[in-house]
């Protein structure tokens, strides 16, 4: 296999692991602004900058958000919780001012804003980790999207895509190895001919790390067994079926 390049940034990226226990220490003055400013340097579709970031530090609001996000303790604990939003509201105001009509009917309008928001989020994550901070994304911010609209006072054409806890790590969790490169990097065209072989090898690796264990029997299982169960959830709550409704009520018609 080709040797992988390893710049200091790439080495840092390979050290990423989600942090779910935080020290209570606040972020020093200016750090939040520095992180979001670095986040903003991400590429942005057509230079439209269709995102906003809401930083929540108020303990009572974090408590309410924790309850809305599956009671995740790290939301209470972290000094700063960030909500990364797809945002076409600002552009609507601009269009109104310029006398044009913003077009938001199609899935593509939502998708470009989501991609923009997520690129900023991941830039913020890398910037935070470069300063010794830890992060964990909180997709559970979409568990109760209607309540999140109220809690964060989101106007029409704004949707909170993902949350992120930010703070100084109080734990040092193990890295989770990723799927082997040949199962995700294809040449010229999609080809899953050899994916199975690589996934089998990956499962052996994951089982060796004893990452997943059945509570009842103690049996160790692999990533594929976990993925197969996770991807077959049928509970409307776990499937977050409310997301589509709230998107439409926020003005993303998704046609
Ligand atoms: C969009 C997104 C949403 C996530 N939501 C949650 C969450 O609600 N709670 C949580 O504890 N981890 C959450 N995670 C973290 C993943 O579980 C984690 O990235 C994955 O298990 C890989 O582990 P690692 O980040 O330590 O490498 C989320 C990650 C992403 C990218």
C-alpha cells in the first residue's frame, strides 16, 4: 500500500475522537470567535455563505437542550454548545432589499445550505482540536426539531442541522479505526467488487478491539452487525420523521 502522507494537520485529523466528558473550565476570551472565524474560511457554495452558528452557554438553555437531545449529559457539561444551522433567512432579507425573489422550493436549496453549514462545523471541529479542545457532534439536535425552532428562536428558512459540544476534554477515549481505504476510495467509477473482503477484515479488527459487546451474553460483535441493526431501526422517533415536517414548516419545501 502507498505510504500515507502525514502533515501536522493530517496527523491531528487522524487523532480525532469524540469527547463526551468535559472539564467545567470556560473557553478563554476570544476562543469561540477564533474558532468560528476559522470555520468560516471553509469553502461555501457559490460564495453564498448559507449558514449560521448559535453558541449556547446559558446553563438553563443547555439543560433544556440536553433534554431535547436524548438527555445527553455532555450538553450540560460542556462550556459551549454550538448549533450549526442551514440558513437562507439572511439571503431572503438580502433578496428583499435588492428586489429579487429568493427561490427555496427545491431540495437543492436545502442541500446547499446543509453542505455549507457542515463544512463550517467540521472546520470548527478541527480548529478546536488544534487548540487542545474536544468536540462531539450532536445529531440528536434533530430529535425534536419543532421544539428546537422555538428554543433557538429560528426564523423561517433556518434549520439546525447539527449540534456540537465544545470544551476541554475530561477523558481520553480510544480512537475508532475507520473502514479500510479501498472500501471507500474507488478509482474512476464506483466499484464495490472488493468491498466485502475489506469489510470482513475491518470486522476482525473491530472485534479485536472489543468495541461492541451484547449486554445479555457478553458476546463481542463487529461493526457490520452493529450497522445492520442501526440502519434497520423502524421507530419513527429514531428515524426522526418529524424533520421533514419541520423543514417544510420552516419554508424548505423540498420539492
Ligand atoms: C452528524 C453527527 C451527529 C452525531 N451525533 C451524536 C450524538 O448525538 N451524540 C453522540 O454522543 N455522538 C454523536 N456523534 C458522534 C459519533 O457517534 C462519532 O463521531 C462516531 O461514533 C465515531 O467516533 P469518533 O468521533 O470518536 O471517531 C455524531 C457524529 C456526527 C458526524
